[in-house]
């Protein structure tokens, strides 16, 4: 038998089984108990009749000359309705018996031994149980009809109760089927009792997260396309202007190629950042793990930004460094450090100082990158880790040529999170801004 596929039919089947099994057991138990009671009543009647017959037989034996005469006299005088009594000798031969009752059918037979002087005789009582058989047959018929009817009624009631109980689920399913990417603001009705209301709230929370994710993706695509539009427009415009003139001087060609190179570099950097974020969103940002030492990555990152710092007349200083064994992706961790150092150098004033320090606090490594820039306004300190968020040049002291796409800090935080750590803004005020990286220590 195949198990029902729908929840409504499954609930109905369980309800019917849970109610039907005890009902059938109760019916069978009642029938067996009733039949046993009838047999006990019959046996008690036969036993009482044989006891009375034995007493009368003993009394007749005292008055009669022989045992057979006493038996014959007792058989003729003692009668019980529908009970046939026979007296047998020790060899099993019948000495005397009462007349056979008119009622036929199955009999219940009991026997006992009675002693008359030196002789022992067996009394047998046979009682017709045709009436009991008729009552039991009637009872079986009633139960065979009543029990299936009750089970059918239970199944029908269970079906409608299951439908009524699951109607809020059906309503939620119908409502959920109408929700798509175009109307993600719709929510399921919270109704149907504690459990179903809880389910509706869980689904609504899921829809909230999906809506936020969709909104983030839409904003990401919109802002990414906006960021890509500027360098591609520069490339196209510069190429069109250069090709529009048949004769240009080498200096003009060189200036045009420098413009195209700068635009291509910015385009390449934006594409690289978008690729890292795409990996981060797909949970593949820290798929590769290998043993490394964080202090080596920090030292290498400081050395890598020397040329950029020198060009902006900024001094980068590596302070206290500790031995920090770690397991992670060295390329991504290097990207995290370079993003923070690049951010600190661009925001530092000329002849400013960027310091990098390492420490171990409890069970975590801490890497702090500090610069001497103008600081980040309090209203913007929570926004700086969002994607495509850039503060204006006047706020950060950043010129237009060096302006990024606003992805560096977002990428740094995502890489740290993927390694079980975090990146946060520890403090920011005029003359000092400190970013802190925390990673779990081994």
C-alpha cells in the first residue's frame, strides 16, 4: 500500500490509524470479555446444578437399598431446564440420565465425581449454549458494522479537520507563489495559531533577507555600472579624439596614451575588486587555506607600498611585529593589508606618517594601521565599509586622480570575515585614524 503523498491525506491516515487501532482493540476486547462472561455464567449454572444433584443423590442413597436405586430415583425426581445430567459408573457406562432437552445446538459439558459408599460415579452435565451463540453472533454483526462506520466517520472528520487546520498553510503557499522579484515587499499573513504564525514569521524574515539581498545586488549592479562607465567613457572619448586628427605630435600622442593608461588601470582595478566581491558573495573567498605567518605578509605589504608612499611623500613605518602563525589564503590576506595601507597613504597629508603594529590579545591577532589624516566624520564612520561608498576629496584629502571606487574597505572586511576575523574603525579624529584587523590566533 502506497503512503499518501499529500500532508492532508497523511494527517487523515494517521488520525484514522490512531483512533481506529484502539477502537478495534476495544471492540475485540469487549467481545472476548463478553463471551468469557457468558461461559462463566453457564459453567456456574452447570456446577450449581451438579452440586444440588449430588446432594439429592447422597440423600436418596441413605434411604434406598442400593446405589443404582438411589441414582434412578434422583434422576426421576430432579430436573433442570435445558440441562441434561447423566450418571456414569467407574467403567464409563451410563447408569441413568435425565431426558434430553428439546433445545439442540452446541453444548457446554462439565463433570464431577460423587462417591456413594464404596462406589464412585461420575456426573456429567450438558447445557445447550445455543442462546449464547446467538447473542455472540448478533454482537459480532453489530461490531463488524459499527466499528467500520466509526472508523469511516473518524477518517471523514480527520480529513475535514486536517483541511481546516492546513488551510492557513494553503493560504500562505498561495500567497507565497505570488511573490517574485518584482514584488518582494509582499509578506505572508501571520495567522493560524502559534506554530503556523511562527512559520509565517520565519518565512517573512526570509523574505526580508531576500529583499535586502536583491536590493544589495541591484544597488551593486547599478553602482558597478556607474563606476565602469567613467573609465570606459574616457577610453572611448580619448581614442575618438586621437583618431579624429590625422596628424598629431608625439607629445600629444603620449599625453593621450597616458590618459588611456590611467583609465585602463582604474578599469582594471575596479574589475579586480568586483571579482573579489563576487567570490566573497559566493562564499568562495577563503576556499584555499595554507599555513603562513602573518608578520611576513605584513612586512611584505609594507615593502610593497613604499613606492606609492614615497610618491606622496608619506612615511610608512612598521612598528612592533610578533610571530603569528595562521592558516588562510595568502593572496587574499595580502589584498586586505594592501587595501588598508593604500587607504591610509591616500588619506595621509604630505610628509605624514602611516604606522603598522601587530599584537596578540587573548586568542586573537590584532593588526593596526594608523594614519595622520583629517579623520572621518562621525556620520560617515559606519558607511565607509559599504560598497561604493566614497567620501569627498575635501573630507579625506583625496584628489580626483587617486579616487578609488569605494570598494577597498568593503573587500578588506569581507576577507577578514571569511577568515573568522573582522575589520573595524578603532578611532578617527583629526590627525589620527586607526583601522584594526582581528584574526583568530592558532
